[in-house]
C-alpha cells in the first residue's frame, strides 16, 4: 500500500523528524497505529459458560438483601402525586 501525504502532513512529518520524534517519515505510521491500538477497546477475554454463570451469581450476591418493600398504598398514584397532576 502506498500512502501519499498532503502538503500539510509533509510539513508535520518534517517537523517531527527535526524534533527527533521519528527518524523516517514511514515511522509516523507506526506511531499512529500504536496510538490507535491504545484507543481501541480491549477485546473481551473468552470465558466459559461456567465462568460467566459464576460471575453473574457473584454480581447477584453483591447487592443488598435488606430491600424495603413499600406497600401498594405507598406506591399508588394518589400517594405519590396527591391532588397534583389530575
């Protein structure tokens, strides 16, 4: 594959070489690819069904078990809004 830089890109490459950031213009491609690789999300690790189930159960058990359950009266529209919203 051949990549032809624009005049603006050529100026940046020259400045980068002068600053010692890269030795050759071709090195800029490696720098760019390394940057893109860092920005890509990590590939999820393959896990077995058993591992997924164990992780799911651990997540389930990590939640509080003392949840207060409100009565139907407390959850009624009238209880929440009263005379407003009619």
